[in-house]
C-alpha cells in the first residue's frame, strides 16, 4: 500500500468519542469513514459516512465491513482476538495497529513482560491464577500492592488494593474467576504520558511528555507540557521508540509512566490508540493526535508534533458536562462535547482545553 | 430561545463544503446536524447525523425537516424565497440568518441599494431590464462597466464586461431574459473582506480584514491579515456593524470591499453565511468562522475572533487538489479536503492554510 488517496474509506472499530474524533480528523483530510460498533446511534456514527451496527464476533458483518474499507483501525485496545482474526484471515484487511500490538496491550501481564523485554522498567509483578498464587506473589512483591484483572480493565475498573496481608482474601474474592496480576506499588512523584505517532516507515513523531492527574482511576486533568527535565523527555522518547520498533507499530500510541523522584521512568501501561492524555493536541499543536493517527495509518507523511502553546485539558466526567455554558464562555478555552445521549456517573462526556499564551 | 443545549439538532440547508465544515464545528460542540440538500451523497451529509435529500420547494420534506431541528441555517444565500416562507410560515422554524438578509444578498441591486441606505459606498450602478435601459445606464455610468445578472451569480458567473459601447450588444445578448444590473468599474488597489459574527444580543466579533486574490472570478488566495492601516480595519468593522444592525443579523457574514488607493472602502457584495475568505480562521484563530456561526445561531457566547498567527489560505480548485500529497508534507500547512467525488474544472475541492509563525 502507498499513501491512501483522499476519497478512500477508513474503517474504525468502535463508536465512542475516540472514534468520533478520529472520524472528523479523517473527514478533514478528505476520507470517508465507516464505523463498526455494536451501539446504535453512537457518538462516532453521527459524524461518519457509513456505520455498521453489529457485534464484534459477527463474521458476515465484519467481512462485509472489511471489504468496504481500505484500512481498518480501532479506537480501543480490547478488540477481541477473534475479531482481528476474522478481519485479517477471512477478509484480508489491512489493520493498523497490528493485532499483535493489540494483543499485548490487552493483557497487563503480557504488557509488562513486553516492557521488560524491551529493557523498560516496570513495577514488580506476578501472575495470579489462584489464591495460592496471590500468597506467593505477596511474599515476592510485598504489600502494599494492587491486584488487577489482566484483561478488560480501564478507568480504574477491575482493581483491588491490598494494603496489608489482611486485605488479600477480600481482594481475591472481588476479582477471582479471571486471570489476575499482582502489581507492586511504587512511590512515584508524578504520572506522565507520552503520546507518539509512528509511521510505516518507522518515523516516530512524539508529542511533548504531559502530566496526568487521576481521581478514582479516571483521568481528570492533563498538563502540557509536563514540567520535567529535558533528559526525561528524551528518555521517554527513547523508550517509546523501542516500543514502537518492537511492535512494528503504525499509528498513534501512548505510554503511561510513573516519574520517580530521581527522574527515572517506570512504564505503567500502553494504549495502542489515540489517548485521553493527547486530547490537548487538538488545540495546541498543528496536527492533533487524531489527524496524526489517520496520517500514519493512511501512510501519509506525519505532521510535526510541535507544541504551539501550553495547554491544560480537563475531562468533563458525568454531570460535570452540565457546566458547558460557562466553559463555552471562557475566552481561551476550546470545548469538545461527545454527543452522548445520556449522562452517567464516571462517563466521559467531553473535555475542555485551556490554552496558555 | 435561550442558549441551545448540546444534543440539540441544528438544521443546515445545503450539502457542500461550507455545510460540511459547519457540521463538523457543530459536532465538536455536541450538536447533532441535519443536512437538507437535493444532492445525494453530499460532502456535508457524510459528516452529519441526519440528511434529507429533497428539492428546495418540497413542502412536505421542508416541514418535516423544520420540525426535526431546533434552528435552521444555510450554507448559501440563494435559498429560494419560497423555501424560507415554507420553513417560517408552515413549520414555524427559527432561521438564522433571517430571510430578509438572505433576500437582500440574493439580489445585486437590492444589495447595493441596501449598502447605500446604510451610508456605505458602492460603485455606481443601475438596473437594466431592457436593451434601452442598458444604453441609458451606460450613459449614466460610463464604460468600462460590467453587466451582471441580479440573481444567482457566483464565482464570476453571470457577468459580461463592457469595455466600450461596442460591447453592449454582445453583453446584453449573453445575459438578457433576466433582471440585470450595470455596475461601474472602480480602480481599486486591492480586494479585501471582513468576516464577522453577530450574536442575537447584537455583539459583533469581527475577524481581521484579509486580502483576497481572485482569478477568473474565483477566490484563489486569502492573506490574513491584510496589510492595511489600522484605520481601514476600524472602518471595515464600523461598516459591518451597520450592516449587521440594519439586518438584525445573527450568525457569520462577510462583506467584500474594494480598497481604494486613498484607503476608502467600497462595498462590493455581502455573503450572509460563512465565507471562503474566512477559512483561514480554522487554523489561525481560537475559534473558526464555522464554530462562531454555530455559536451565534445557537445563542451561545461568541468566541474571541483574535488571530493567533498570520496565515495564507490557498483554494484547491479543480485538479489542483491532485497536489494533496505534497501539501500534506508541508510542515506548517493544514490541508482541508471536501470529500467531493468528482473533480471538475473550477470546482472548489479543498484548501490549504499555511501558517506563519
């Protein structure tokens, strides 16, 4: 495949806000978008030329979708392995990022092993497939620690803290029945993330490292740039370069790090997709992470990831979105709303980027 | 009506690139969009939640459209008067801009009389409804002059130059059979335009005056800002304020001026809509003209029209769009393609904004 011509159709798995913002970025570049989602009336489908509403294991629907598009991408890492297999093996689709990258990012254990295999530090961890495993892991790692499901956790879901051995039973009961991982705590100074695009020609276009502030496991604010030593930015880019290279990655990805008091970076997790901590790039960079992702998967040249001004991104979670009128009146803010029909606690409804000039 | 809540549906008459960019701006603010266009598979409908494909005189379709939306706007001034009447009288729709503004902008004669009524200078002009009228008008105005259709002219169509009296017969023959206007030439220094938003509360948010370069009657380039004396910018804003006030206008509008060697502004025409010479605002202002128009018609506070950096906008006309790959590789350029299926000579296929920092 060479550079995908405008007018081509880009397929996106998933109909949420990331798919919506990808769809609009693709349309700006002259592409049509086909959204595949089980959800009717999804945020993404309302700005896309075509939508297929079907389950992720619907072979006929997936094959028809794959045949209708030039390239398939995804807004979420938890694409079932069978979905990717159907797209690739039954319908010969081009998928970016590749299914191997998705598979690694879907499983916290594989992800940490992958990081370590790239020479990237993580917190200590151990697989937990039984109550006895948990005891052994706690001896190895010590408390406090955190027990997590290996798969399908996001926004702090599927996690239980173990402050001391006395919490082990409750934590195990809460999560047992699925593959688990015990992760050690680390006394980090800050959480930072690097969002980068990688082209099929192995170019890496990293945005500035940003600082992320979470509450209840959900991203609340991103400060761009993170106020860190230039060597920390360089190190983060070097680590991202190794990750991208090892995965043969094409598209945008994010790595979340713990920044230690001595400046060391501990990889927490990676997202093989555009990332909430990259939303500020829509308003403070010449090309947003959404445009960069479309460029990368369409095999277009990547845009510059340079930052035009400092920015702060604030998520609008649940009924915080009701502040839209006041936010729309802020002179240096850009409001982005996702078109979700229903406000629910913890649901990401929009975000606002405050620009600092 | 107070500020329209996110999730409301905004109706847009017209499915071209202006409707497309309006639709994406509306979606960013959380609105759904309903496009009304006679064109199947239009550029705008491919980024909109809903589309009605029907003619502009289809009473039933217009009434159903009007009932499905909270407010109606338009991407083009040549909305038939009957369309507006059906929307307002049959379906009680809220239309911004109001039908009176559309009616004035549809007719070059009414438009110039309106400008003069606001104390705004125009070239000399006279109505031409017969061959004898043309002779009389040429005596009054002199040659060279330009004979134009009063209605439905755009991008240089519906015009004939009269260099001397010997051209009068040919010019009249070319255009006769519809109401005409003879306009005097003026030896202007440059063509400039002012794009401004006006709120329902009479606030005016003018962007910087820009310089426009046309070829064959089609806009080729816009330079933002126009390099003019600050007094010229102030005068243009003062004239726009009079126009907006006289029309009771809500939304974005543009006035094209001839800038004379002595700094005087001669109004050429107005567009009661977002305008090609305002496309640079997408990339060089905190809020584009498209977002401003949506804010204005939704009765949201207007955003700041301040310019963040200088910019040059180049239209991609006809097969110029085939340069997309080279344009996508320019480091400080933003490429915008309209998703039009077919390249035709003179057709606006996209634009590129070069940012100057």
